[in-house]
C-alpha cells in the first residue's frame, strides 16, 4: 500500500452499513434514565474544571500555596488529556459499560482523596487521579448515546447531554463559593461522591447497547488490542508534559531562577521527549496515540485548536475572575460566586441561542468566528478591572465575555461529529477532548506563572514594605491579602491591590491572544450545512455518508 493511500484510509472498523443494521435502541423511560445518569456524571466532570475557582483563595490561604494554583487545575486537566486518546481505543475494543464505570470509579476515588487532603501535594495527587477518571467519561457518555439511539437522533440527544452538562462549567464558581463559605472547600469534592454513585448504580442496572459488535473479553483480545493502544506514545508524552509544566511552575516561584540548571534541564528534557514522541507517532501511523488519519483532516485539527482555545478562556477565567473579586474587591467566596453570574448567564443564554441557530440555519462556522472575536473583546475588557471598577462596568464587561464564549461552546463538537463516521466517534471525540484538556493544562500553568511573576515585580514597586514572598504564601483570600499590610496603612494596601490588579490584567492579556487564535482556527472548520435533510416524498431523514476512504466528502 502506498504512503499516500495510507494517509487517507481509515483503519479497519465497523462501517456505517454495519451500524445501520437492525439495532435494539433504547426508548421511553429507559432512554430517559440513561440520558439523565450520563448527564449527571458528565455534569460532575465539567463542574470539577471550574468549581475550584472560588475555593482557591481559601485553599491557598490554608495551605500557604499560592504558587501551586496552576497545579490544582493543571493536574486534573493534564491527567485527563494524557489518558484521553487511550480512552477512545478502550471504548472501541471493550465493553462500553464496564469501561465507563471504571472511569467513574477512578473519578470518584480522586474526589475522595481531594476531600481528605491535608496538604497541597495530596490535593494535587487527588486532582490527578480524578483527571484520569474524567478522561473517559465525556467520551464514554457520547459513545453510549451513539449506541442507544438511531444515528439521525444522536445529535439531538448528544446536544442535550453536552448542553445540560456544560452547566457544570458555568455554575462551578457559584456552587464552589457557596460550599466553601457555608461548609468547607472540601465539599467541592465530596459532592461528587453521592451523585456519582447514584448515577453509576443506575447504569449498572440498565442494559446498554453497543455502537458496534465487539468480540467477547479474553486474554487473546487483550493481546490483540495492546499494540493499538500505543503505550510507547503514552509513556513518552506523559513525562514530557509533566517536565514542561514543572519547568514553568519552578521558574515562576522564588525557589529557582529561569536560568537555573533545574529549570533549563526540565525544558530540555521536555523538548527532547516531545521530539521523540512526534517521530514515534509518525512511525506508528493509524495506531498512534493521536491517529494521523484523523488529524490530517483540516476540519478535525482546526476544531481541536478551537476547542482548546475556548476551554482555556473559560477555565482560566473561572479561576481568576473570582480571585479578582476576593483579593481586589474584598468579597467572600459566596459573593465572588454571585458576582461572576453575568458571565455565567450570558454564556448560558448564547449556548442555547447558538445551538438553536445552527439547528435552524445549518451552519456553525459563523458562530465559531463570532465567538472568537467577541471572546477576545471580552477578555480585553476584563483586563481593565481595578479596585475602583464600578458595578455596572464589571457586570457589562462580563456579559460581553459570556456571550462570546457561549456562542462557540458547542461548535467544535458539532464540526467533528459531522466530519467522521459513527465508528470513528470515540477516537475523534477523544482526540478533541485531549487537545482541549492539554491546552487548558498548559494555559493554567502559564497564567499562574504570569500572575506570580507580575506580582513579584509589582509588589516592591507599589507596596515596598510588603515581601513578595509573603504575598505568594498568603494566598488570594480577601482577609489574607489585607493582612499583608498593618491596619491604618491605606496607601500600602492600595499598592498591594494595584499589584494584584496588574497581575490579573496580564493574565487577561494572555487570554486575548488565545481568543484571537480561536477566531483564526474557526476559519478552517469548514462551511458545511449540518441541518437534517428530509426526503420530500417519504418524509424520512436522509443520512449522507460523510467519508470516502477516510476523506471528507468535498475535501481536496
């Protein structure tokens, strides 16, 4: 087989014709219960990406760990990103229900470890364990739905699942603030356990149809599947990512300078392993951790970039905007959660509006481009926040940001779903979520580095009597920030608040760049009509084949 043919031919997998054969779909109460259970678990996974935002100031104050903030989110998203491509292959070869429940159990275990953590290090480990579990939950939920309903109905139910579950992202800061102030920040993690267990029990009790017929579990099957898992790629990627993030983390603190042997060594090690990983992935071909036959399609890779950028903008803001309200404005966790409602409501409204518009008009690209442009504007507006910003201003600016993010939140998923065959859903969706989580992991640590470095350089300028190290160790809670300055020293306190404001300003400058990249990426996502075509004679929905020998129809 020629190299050109290999580049455009998908690996052997069940075809659409096989998928379309007689299939025992779920209906009525069973379908409703399955959809509800999957939505609950997916909601918890997405909630975990943002619920810490309003809890972080309290956590950093308790553990004296402001420099670890990047890892509280980064460990979760990095672990999820690392295992994400493998999760797609697990679902392709093994029993969907068993694999899904294994991921749910791992997520619940990680949540328990976070809840009982007695140090910053244990909390980070718990976040990593929860991230490993989260890696297969969203992908698994979409895969289960693909087997539970006919293909023409799959976008509807998938939209309901993702749309409702995404409430977790937007409600995270508000719920985290209430739990932190009324109970303890530990309940941001304990809350996952009872809800997840109930959803898992329901899934155990109901039969779940498979998307395609699979071989029964056996040792022979494991031996056959192991070469497809690309464990070598996994073993190369994980340490490369960890070393890169550690280099950023160490360099941003006071323990190591950027030109220290430790930081330079970590960067070099990450670079060498990254190069080896890329070369290995090219050699592995279609069995690679990141399959080339998918990523070579323009719609797929641009959608992955878009998804990574928009999730970076959402998760970073959900962690740093509450910090502004607590550290600079002096609000408690609950009120800081209330004060981010303008962006939450704006985002939620435009998730619905954009989804309805795509269903009616059939085109997602205009909304993706709109999202990138307006999100960049919104982040630019938030970069102007200071201690004296008026209520009307921070409400209005957050609404603009929420509208921008909401307009594009579903667009990458819609683009990918309409660019692959059903048999490719698990791997395609897993790869998109991989880039989404990897981008978020890197962005969170970079933003933490930006914040810490700016704070270290501005504190001596605006509040000379305050130690930069003391500011980093104090955390970002309202009381801890104000305790840095003796009572009655208003000028010094104003200087500290100005230093925090400028540190946050640079974080939002970074997000302006990310949102601009998002707008550029949207241009490659394809001008494609994804609305349902109805046969005028029969009234039936016409499902068109989208791929021919691994290429998108109409793609050069």
